[in-house]
C-alpha cells in the first residue's frame, strides 16, 4: 500500500501549482494549499531522535484541508496513507472508505479496495474485509500479483470468521513479577520437570553501539516450593555478552543450552572467544555442576552464511529443529523449518528442510518439538489463519511423515502476530509471549491451560542420581532408554559430571528398558511400564553402579521369561546384547549368571527352573560369540531373596506383595574374575 500511494501522490506534488484547479477533484485553493503542504511535510522535517519523517505534521495539515473540503477524496486517501504508516489503522480505514465513497474509481486498478481489505483484516473486521476483497476481485484490470494475494487473504478471512464462531477455551495468565518486568520478555524454554525456565529479555545497555542502546540477554528462574517463580537472574557473563543472545532451547535436564548469537554492527564480532560463519549462528554451552562452559559455535553442518535461529532440541538430544532465514534474489526474505541429526562423532549432520506441507512459500518461525518427539508446534504466515503469524501444530505418524498443520484456533490466534509457544512436558500448560493489556510492560510471558485436542502425548520426567554403590561417589554415567516394543533407542544422555544427577523425559504409553554404563563398572538395567497407570507424574530412581572389582551381583531387569518357562522372550534381546557388548569391552572379565525364583511353589522345581533360565542366558551369549570359558551359570531357586517372606507379609496390598515377589524372580550376573 505504501509504495503505491507514495508514487501516486509524489507525481501530483511535482506538477505545477498554477493549474491546481485542473488537477484536483475540488477547486478550493486553501484546501489544495493545505493538501500540498501536508504532502510535503514528511519530506521537509525528520525527527532527529527516531529518524521518522513528519507524518504527524502532514496529518494535521490534511485534516485541516478536509475541514474546508470534506469531499476532497485525494486528501482522504493521502491522510489514510500517513495514518497507516504510523500504525494507526482505525482513522486510516475511515479515510480510505471516505475516499472510495466519494470516488470509487480513484484507483483504476481497484487497488484501494485491496488495501482497505488488508487493513480491515489487520483490525479483525473479517466480514468487511471479505466484502472489499470481492469488490477488488470484480475489477477486470486488477494487478495479477495482488489478485493472488487477495484470493489468499479471502481464504484466511473465511477461516477467521469460522474460527471466531467456534472459539476454544483460552484464559491466559501473566506468569508474574519474578519473570516479567517493564522490559520485553519472550522465547521461554523450560526443563522437563517444569521447575526451571529460561527466557530472553531485551535490556538497556550503554555499551551497545548505535542509537537505541539495547541488547538481548538470557535470564533464568526457578519454581519455588510455593509454586511461584522466583526472581529471574541473568546467565553468567560468558554466556550473556554485549551482543544479542536469544531464542534459547534447553535440554530436558537443563544442563545443555543451544541458542542463537548474532554479530555486532561490524558483522564479524560474535563475542569474546566466539567464531561465527556469517549472520546469526547457533551456539551451545553445557552446565557442569553450577558452571556453564564458554559457548561454542555448534559443531557440524548447521550454521551457514544464512541466518540460523530459534532452535528446538528433542528430548533425546539427538535431533535439532531450527529456522533458517534466506535472502532471495529479489531482496525479499523467507524462512523455513530445518532439522538436523547428531552423528556418532558428536557433530550435527547436514540440515534438511521439512516438507512442503509444513514449510509454506511464506515465513515459518518459532519452531518447537515437544518432548514426546512426535508433536511439532510452529508459527507460520503461509497456512490458513487469522492473519499475520499464527500458531500451528503437526503430528509425526508411524511412518515418519508429518501430518498437515492444524491451526490452534481462536483466540489463541488473533489478527496479530503469535509466536514463541512453549508447551510443558505433560502437555497441560503452554507458555507464550504477548504485549496484551494488563502486563508489566512490553512483551510479557503468559501461560494457559492447553485445550485437550491440541495436547501432545503426555511426557513425564525421570530423574535420579548415579553413584558408586560402595563409595557413594557420584558418577557421570551414560544411560539410554529403549522402547521395548520397537527396540529403538528413545533417549541417550549422561548424568552431570560433578553431581551424578540426571533428568530426562519419558513419554507415556510405552514400556522402556533402562541401561546405565560407565567405564570400569558393571552396567545397570531397569524397566518401566508406562502403559497402564495414568496417575504417575514422575519416576525417581537412584542408580548404584557396581565396580568391576566387586563381587556384588547386578540384576538384569530386562531379561524376561514366560510364566513357568525358561524360553527367553524377544524383549530380552536388547538387554542381552548390552551384556554381550559389556563383555566385549572388558575381555578379561568372567561372570556367573544366576537365576532366582520367588518362594512360592515347589523348591526343587524352582531350582530347576532357575537353573534352566540362567542356562538360557548362558547359551545366548555363547551363540553371540562369547567364549564359554568366560561364563558359568547357576540356579539358586528360592534360596537367595531380595525381600523375605516376613517383609512381604507386612505389605498392605496384594499389588505390593505381588510386586515384591516379582523382584525376587530375577536373573543376575556377577563378576567372578
């Protein structure tokens, strides 16, 4: 709209004023003089502080011209343009409607109908916008490029009308003064346990070169015991610099951070010790204990001379979604969602663009992969929506294909731009940034209850401590969670180097095998059944690792047999492969495989059963190439119990007693050399 009207009125202005009566639709000389002074005002005076031309002065002069001549349609259209440039759309709409009322054909190609429809859409007047689009499309010689835009705008208007007629429940609540201030806060990211939030704040900084003296830094807040977010504190100085840091993504455990950092005005300085590849790049840092390492450019093939930003890390730490912005040949900008995988050598592989049903010809941004690994949230200007940037959701199907995006609906989406959505691990709460009325100033972070149909798969958190069983010393053990049904690794992570603590996400509706390992220790295993109990909110487990020089037994929690039989079930092969790998990595180790039953049933039969089960594991390892000289097996029957019968009898419920018997039915290994 701006380019069309500026060219149109500039042509009028430079014509001779002596024949003004022949060039305008009115003959009132005073009104024409005021009009021409108003047209010249932006060119003649520029605000030295903001650099904005004097459109306000032009508006005052044009309004005076209209007081003298209300049917001066040229003045109506020009004052509309000035109001629109300043972002004041209500009077802009009024004056353009008046210009069209007086002279519907003042723009031969009908473009004023198009621009009026655009402003009506931006103010949420969708039905009126449709009427004006239809008027524009009825013009035969209309601009073909604008016609395509008009058709798309009409589709969005119709969608918006339907969405408003069927609103979803939405009650956003300001997250509070611990996080929000008079400065803008946005791009929140949260740990999987929901107890730590990290976000971007734009702050005043006298060190910044240029006029505005502002830059972006990270702040972090913890949830108190009273469910109140504590006062946010800045990240340390090796992470926050005088340059912009923004759009962070935390690993589920809160110990790894990937973010975007941009160079200063020189285009080369990314901060002390940082090297970039051009424009904004992705960087990463890790927390060791309470210390954050110096950020490094993300290793691999993600960063380019283009603009990489707004990363989102998957729960397993192996997949990274992000936005890549590209400047097109015609000077325009576009941005798409890309994905990259972490390779075995620790670097990120070549990024691939998500398919066209996700990426539109227009801008996509603010991508979020939920901890469930299958639900993607993002903002887009290219899919049917309310106008501007809307929030969408897509789900990954069993074949690895992304479903068509679903608009989150009204009033989550409005005629304004929506982005920076963050959804909690359990899917019940979502966070976003907004400058709506009633906040603390500028953009604030809000939260709301996520509608059921828009929720991802519920994801719990699994936390604990890895330590030496004998010395109690923390160990930075490496652990993996494997889906027992598919055999696929869903999580690979490691405990904190200093504290041994770990925290990972755990999507429900699956059964998982857990394996924890560390050099010079026997590997540890366990399992979780998350398919039946909907009441569980989290899983806590401390992991004691047994040194190789210890004779304590290690339970193989993920070795399974059918009731009363010694035939290995297929789910056991994941664990037994892990045991085989352990023996390959420690070629001097010899082990005894022990079988145990509970105390119910015939003692002699139980001993035979346990012996046969231990032998089944023995035979499996030999079949995989382990020397028989390194293996022995023994059935202990019901002789050695984890929980004795007296303790079991004191348990309150049958479910608890059965669980205790289950713990006694086990397969173990212990190192004998």
